[in-house]
């Protein structure tokens, strides 16, 4: 038993590991440019779908990326037809393979099939050259001809101007490039990229600088378009350089295009070395080599291990299973060949074969000697050990080093766990834990991909099948699809390759705004069985946005008495990019009075401040015009420019002063509009215009401008829009207080948003329909529901419940996704549909909830056969009725719905099935032939009521048809025989007395019942008063004695009439001759019993049959007796010459078996240890040895080997211990 369990465990291990990583697809191949309405193929036939249910299940063709629907399905024929023009060149450009992905969606229940349409290229584009075959043929007889091939080459002309790709012209703006001032001669500044649609020499492009600010400073490569410095940049060079580059082709005449480039020389920009070559990472190369070596080693070890297991199992089957659990030294000198040990271990002849059957009918036992290790007895002092645990100990040692465990594969660890389970007492708990661990590891996986924003559509993000350990074929077979969580469908799954592809433009700024990490969650769903994997897309930022100043011109009014070192915060440049791609530095145009320094907010955001370095003098210069550049950290860097207009005012020596440097306030989200958050206060010691203070926000974002407003006179900060905690929990604002003289001071306002439970849970039904068959097993998924809450913390935790009176429940294996599964047996006949109320409640205070009603329709299955109103029917039909006569109507009802409830009637095939016809719709029975009661009185016919289900169910009822008799047969006179021209004569003695029986008219009527009752009367006679006929017997008797004057020949006509409603009759003519001298016969009233002879004959036959049977049985008994005696004689005669071992040589634990018959070398014994096991306890089979039999005592010739009941009670079978056998005379 231990070995069986060990084998079962390892078999289960390999099966589970093989199944760990586990609606059909259809592919078509069509040429491009097929006409609209052309048939691609019959998708209903190819997918094995029921054509009649396409319309009922709302079949439609959809696309995986919500793109153009190139095809549609005809619901009447099931054909897939072309709906839009299919151009291979526009779809796939010059790709070698062009596959169009479409989806067939079926509802009730939801089913998805992927359609792959391979678009074949046709010759629909004009070639650059072609050949024309011209044939010249004369009109002779026979005509002669000659042909020539004309090769036509389409030569290119210079009809396309060069197109500049970089720098791309954007309206009237110029592309700005930053040049380090420390750049040396020959440094690469930028590159102009252009293309020409022509070919050959017409497409050769050359680049020239046609105009520049400093002609000797920059040069451009004639064929490369690279702009480089000709010399080092000096101090006298202008900081702004304009270049106009002309790009010309090499055609005749030449065509050209120009572009303008704006170069800005910067002091603080370091020179970037050119990337001449990228060094190869040797570490990656070594790592790859190590991985290959490790993979080969593990694979070799795994295959070797499997080979060893198979070899050991094969050897175990070839070798005998000697289940000795202890070491017993058996000296061969004390073991006579015809003795058996019955004490402990039990020793028999080495080649004997024993089978122990431990249960009724058990043909595979735990105790079985197959062959022997020795020809005689076991070797002396030899110990045999063999148990299933030895097999496990030899190969599964869990005390190995950590290094050995680290090199084991999953299969090895799993099998080691099986070995532990085999020897563990808690075997079932180990097994359940192991299976659950495997399934849990498969059902919950997460794959994270990092991708750049603005990648091209259909770009590959990663191979989901490979990363999740799935087979590519599984994706289509299990209807894999990618489901978004609260965002648009940005990616799609290519089930043909397993690649996750980008389906639409991904803009990180639109998705995540200014969030530091942009994570997009998707779920990969697979069906049959349902599995869900989490796909996490980390969208990385690229430098695709330039810094922008909201105000293109900044106005500052400064008093000429402003102290040196005074700082004036400037508006920050807004760059939607993050990280290194955001604004990193600001540069101020060179001037004598101002410098630019950076300051940081509490959240780490930097903004520029203008610092006064030199005193202002309004009389010397009343206005200053500066330029500020915001430069991001991208590569290449992008920048934005704003103008600063500074007006120098007369002295206003006091500035507004805020009560505190930083103001803090809190406001609950969704606060009502107009509520005052706080009031800012600033004072100015000046009077008049210089003392009038106005409040405003500095560099307030567009989003916050619609949320918070400030009264410029009072400093009240009010709510002007919706404040949402989920968007931002804290707002930091810069407030400016400015007097009438232009003096301003600044403070910070920090507003903390208090979260409230203001978002109800959202319930989204992901399934298009919710239908379930009534025979669905418990746990069948009905609908997939996504429930989430936009709140955070306890307000964002959601509990989901459904109505209690429905046999459904929620199962959640993926966060925020709930599967509505059946939880009990469904019966459409009891309830055809359920209205499930889904309630989602969060744990906020007060809790908010959402309710959605989901209607689940229980689809009918054909589970109820039609039922007749009664099992047997009786019908009565008059004979001779015309064909089509109505007989009766049977009715059967079916409780199913739709086609399953439509009942059709038919007559079961039999010999009488052609007697009646039935209306298959109404069950009305009609005759199909006339019936004759005289031929058939009664027959049975079976009617089958069959519904329209698939497969159909039917019920049969029996109709007993009784044919009623009609009086349609006239009586037939049997005697006297009425033959034309001949009348039989009856002779009557002249001396006949009165009442003498003359003759008897015998007639029959084929009808039955009253219609067959016959009456007789004489309608005509030679002498009317001479004869009379019995009314019901037909006997003609004399009325009186004959007289001499009576005529010797009398004629009597007898009328025979039946008893029908309209009686029918026949006549019989009787001729009677009166003869003299005839004896008068007495009537025979008694008849001799002739059955006595028949009874004697039967008795003789019984005696003869008994005698013959007895002799036959006696003969058979004699044959068996002589055959048995002959075998006994042969047995005695063959044992006379064999020696007998004396009992003195028998060890105390052995019993002499010589008196019980010699055991041949290959004798086989079967021991049946339970009642009914082959009706015996210990039996001899046949012998295959030709050796002589040993001497047998005559006193024990008829003895048999069997066990007593006491022996059966004490016999215990344990694994590894041989069973003792007792010999009882």
C-alpha cells in the first residue's frame, strides 16, 4: 500500500506540473482590394456555430483596437463579408506578412472568437518597368507570325522638391538650438535632415548655408547636413545666430527647399562629446554565457533524473517483490525441500509462486512471490530488504546542502515534497496544501513593463505569453483579452504571437499629469478556466514638451530706491514633462543691474527670482528689457523664452508687509462655492496711492485658477470651484501684496484638503449579457463585474453583496473584480429569470453605496420529456369505415420552453404502424385503411411524442384499438352442400316415428356476437305439415308418421337468418327420399370414452423418457468416476519410488508437507482470504514440471489444504511481512 501511494504521489506530481501553465480561432486568406459584399468564408460553419442562433445571440464583428471594421457577418447565412476597402499597402506598408485582426462577439452567453485575415498582395500598383509582347501575324493560309518583346522603363524626372524633416517648420517659429560657448572648432551643433521622393541622381541632396549672422562661424556638410563650428567661439561673437540652409537635389533643373535655424550661444552649457562608438558590455555577455550553461546543466540533470526513475521502476517490475522487513538467517542445511516454515518468516521451495488475495475479487495482492533469487533456498545469513520507502530514500534526501537545493528545478522540489507527504502522518493536509500552492501560484501573477510615452502604434511592449509562462496557442483557445481598469484601452494583445501591442497614442501628461510615477493597470483575462494576470505598465516620460511661460511678457515696476539684493519672484516656466525632462535651469539675458537666482518651495519646486545687483537710476534709464530662458534637462534640450519689462518708478520706500510669512488653512473637499478659506492681511506704512494694497496670486496654475479666487482689496480667499481630494491633497500658492507704488511683498499660502466620503462605489458590468443554462454546474461564471471607489483610505474600501433569494454568489480572485457564479441548482421551469440586486457599499462615514440590478436569464435546456395525459388509450373502430375516419386524439405536454417544448407525434414502427396515421402537430389519429372484424379484432399501436430539443426527448403511449363487428356477412350453408345442378338426398325409413331426425342443416356466419346467432325455418316444402326444423339447431324432424299416400320424394327449403340489426339470410334446399324396408336407427345420446387409450399412451411415454434420462445421467456419473479414479491411481503409482524424509530432520518451526502431496517445482498456490474469493482457501493449480512425484501416504490421498476459521481469525497481513500458512489434515 505504501508503494501504491508513493507511485500515486509521483504520478500526481508530474500531472500537476504538466498542467500548470494551461473559443476557437479561425483564419482566412484573401486578396486585397476585394469588392464590398464579397464573401470571405462561412464563419458559422468554420466555428461549428448554430446558424439559427446567430441572430438570437446578437453576433457581430468587432475589432481588437476599436478601429475600422473591415468585415461583417451575415446573420442569415453565416457568411463573413467584406465591409470596407482593404488595401494591403495602407495597412501593413511593406511588411512581409499582413494579418488583419477582427473579433466575432456572441452574447447569451458571452463568447469571443478571434478572426485572423491574412491579406495577400495583388498587383495593384504601377511598376517602374513592364514588358509588352507584340505579335505580328499575316493573313496567309496558314498564317505566319512573329513576335517581339518591348521593355518599357519609366524614367524618373525631377518633379519632387526636397522635404525637410528636421528642423520641422512650425508656422512662423524657428527651431532653437543651444551652442556651448566653450565649443571648439569642428564641434557638432545640429543636423539638417531632408528626403526627396525622386530616385537616382534626382534624389541626391546637397546642403548649403545661404545666409548667416556670422558667415565665418558655422559650416555645413555638403552631403551630411551636419552644422559644425569653423572656429572657436569668441567673446565678440553675437550670442544669437541665425542660419538659413538651402537643400538642393541633383536633378535637371534642380529643385530646392530652405529652412531657418536659430542658434543661441550659452555660457553655462557644457560641451557634449560626440558618441563615436558604444562599448559592448562584457558583463552582459558573460551573464548570458552563464545562463546558457546553467540552463543546459539543469535540463541535463532533469532528463537524467527522469531516465533513472523510469529505469528503477522498470527494474522493480522485472524483479520479485520480496517484502521481508526483518533480517532472518536461514541455514540451508536445516531446510528439507518438502518442508515449509509456518512460524515467522516462512520459507517454501524457492520457485514456488504464491498469490494472496486480501479482498473479494482482488486480483492484485500485497503478498506475491514471483521468482526466486536462488534455485534452492535463501542463502545463509542473507538479509533481504525491499520497501517503497527505500526507493524514496535512495533518490529523495531532503537533508542536502543549500547549494544542492538551490540547483533543483521546480519539478525536483515538488517531488521531494511528495516524498515528505508520503511519510507524513498528515498526508491529506500536505496534499491539499501542495495542490493549493500550485494553483495559487498560477492564478495570481503580475508582469510589469516599462515603456516610453509617444511610442508608435502597434509597437511591441513585451511578450506576455513568454513572461507569464503561457503557450501562445492558449491565448486564442482560452479567449485571452486585456481589460483596462478605469482608463482607456491603450494596448491590445496579439494572440498569434503573444505580444502586447500599443493600440493608441500614449501621452504620459494626459494620463498622469504631474504624478511622479505613471502606472496603468490592466488585467489579462483567460477563460476555461478563468485566470487573471495583472499587467502593470510604467509609462516613462520623454522630452516631448518645451518649457512655456504663461505670460509671454513679464511686467515689473521697481522704485529706483530699491535696495540692492532685493529679490523679485518671477513666473516659472511650465513644462508638462517630469524628472530630468522638466525645467532644470533659467538664463537671463546679459545686463548690468539684475541677476537670476533660483529658490525652492517646500515641495521642492524651483522658481526663478530676479535679484537686484546694481542700484537703479530712473534718470539714467527708465526702462529695462530683459529675456529669460527656461531650459529643460532633456537631450536634446528644449527651451522657452519670456520677455521682462521693468519700469523704474520714483521712490516708494515702504513695501507691504504680511502678518506672517506662511499661511496655512484647511478646507474639506467639495466645499460650497463662495466659502471663505481665510483672509490675508498686509500693511503698508505709506500713505495715499502708495498705501493702497491689492492682493493677487503669483504664477497660479490654470487648474487652480478655477478652484480658488481672491478678493484683491480685502485679501479674502474663497472657494470658486470644486475641490477634490483625489486630485490633490495639498495646494501651495504664492500670494502677492502690491501697493499703489508698485512695491510688492510675497507670502505662501498652504491649503490642506480634508478628504470626505464623496464618491459612491462604481459598479461596471464587464459582460455584455448575463445568461446561464439551467444545467450549469455550481460555480459557473455568469457575469464579470468591476467594482471600485475613487476615495482613499477607509472610504475607498468596498464591500459587495447581492440579494439573498437568488442561487448566486460573488467570487473575487482579482482586486476590484468579482465573478458572479451560480451557487446551486437552477431550474428554468421553476424560475426563468432572476433580478439580482448588486449593492456596493464603502466603509466611509457616512457610508455611500451604489445599487445596480442585473437580470440573469436562465436558458432552457431540454431536460423534460413530453408527458401524455394518460399512459394507455382505448379506441373503438367500426369495421368497414372509410379511409381517413377520425379515431381519437392523444395529447402530451412538455414543461420546457421554446423549441424544447414543441411536441411532435409519430407512430412507432411496427407491423400495424400502417393501419393508422397521425397528425404530427395535433396528435389526431385517422384510419389509413378499412378494417375487417373477421380478420382482426384487436391490435395495439404505440405513439411517440417527441420534443424539438437537441438531443430530443420522447415518451411513448400505447393505444388499444378494438374493431367492432358489423353485420356484413350472410350465413353460409355447410350442409347440405348447395351445388348448382346437384341436390343431395337424405333417405328416411317409411316406418320412422314422429319426431324422427331426418337430417340437419349446418350453417355458419362469419360475424360475431349477436350478428352470428342463426335461426332456421322452413319456407317451402312439398308437404308443409310433414317436416319441422329446429329454430336454433337446424335439425329437420318428422311431424308425424309417414302414410302411404305421402310422396316418396319430399323437397324442403330452409331459410337461415342471422340476428343482425339488418338481418342477412341464406337458403338451403333439402331433398328427402322415403324408402321402404330401411331400419329405424336409434339416436346416439352417449359416446364411448375414447380418452382412456390416449391416457395410457401418455403414461407410457413419461415412463420411457424418465428411464432414458436416468440411464444418461448414470452414464455421465460413471465417466467422471472412472476419470477421477484413474487420476488417483496415477498419483499413487508415481510416488512409490521417492524417498521420505524422517521427521527428525524437520526444524521445530517447519511442518512436513510430504503427506499432503508433493509440491512440484512450478506448482502455483492461490490463497483467498475473504468469503467468496473464488470459493476456496487454498487450491492447487496445474503443474508444469515433469519430475516424479514424491511418495504420498495412502491415508492422506484425499486430504486437501485449507485453513480453519481460527486460522483466518489470527492471520494478519502487514506490508513487508510474509503470511504464515498452516497445513491442517
